[in-house]
């Protein structure tokens, strides 16, 4: 493989130590770190927050990203909000990430184009998928990309059935970019990319490590597969 994989950081401020103010500060720092390292997409997945709190956090994250874009116009990191199309519109985020049982990406696209995005804009719409059939459906409904998983068994959810690499490979046959998700580590990420996945989506891989090192490692492995 010679292409550089796209990377997708999914946030979870509850995993950071400290009180709510400290966790929020750490999360915003990690978002900035991920953007500087070249992560393509960041999903704000703080589902326990109220609408007002989520919008406030999104605005602050976007403000930081916009400052980085001013300093470096080549920075392309996009911020997506988990499931909340209304917050995408009010905060000015780059797109939305939908659950597998959420509203159709086609309907969301129409909502966003009628709102601040405008009819000529093609908003980013990611969809969580758990089977190749769901990936096919996401593609047919105009999703921008699919996050497929869990690929590997997760320590915090041992009872959740993992899809495995064979299912991931089948999912990648549909006409839509697919991100491998679930139990991804620096050790098994390359195997996911070799199935045809566009990139890697993860929480812990980015939150528990130096993002620049993760990006460098995955980019290096993709150019020099074992």
C-alpha cells in the first residue's frame, strides 16, 4: 500500500481524569493535537451533554480549529457532531455522524442544505454501520463515509460480537469510504487497511497516545507493509 490512510478521532471526555472543567480542557487540547497531526475527521461524541453544553463545546472546538486553519491554510481537519444535526447548524460544524438506526443520511443532507450549508454544499455525513448490508444502505442514501465495526473484540464490551476482517473486507466493496472501528490498535490497524479500508476510526488509539506518533506510525506502515 502506498496511500496514506485517513484517520478519524472519536472523542470521549469521560475517559480523561479530573473534574468536568479539567476533562473539557483536556479534550479541547486533544482535538487541537489531533488536528495539528493531520487527523482528517474528529467526531464530538459527548452524548451525555445537554444541547446547550454540546453547542458550547462544539463552538470552542471549532474556534480552536479555525485558529489553526488561519495559521495553516492547508489544515483540513473537519469537526462532526454525533447525531445532532441541530447542533451542527447552530454551532457551524462541518458535518454530522449518524447512528446506524438514525435518520437517513439523504434526509439529513436535505436538512443541512436548507440550513446554513446552502443547496450547493455537500455536507459531511458519516454513518455507523455494523454489517456490509448497512454499509451498502449508507452508500445508497448518500452518506459521505461509513464507520464499520466493531472489527475486534473490545475489552470494555466483551459480549459485543466483533465483525472481523472478513466482514470489513466485504463492507469495503461498496461504493463508499469505510473506516475500520472497534478495538483498533497500532498493532492491528495495518491488517484493517489491507482489507481496503479507507482509514481508521478510534477513541483510545488517539486519546491514550501521542497523536502525531500514531499518525506517523500508521502512515509509515501503510507505505511499507509487512
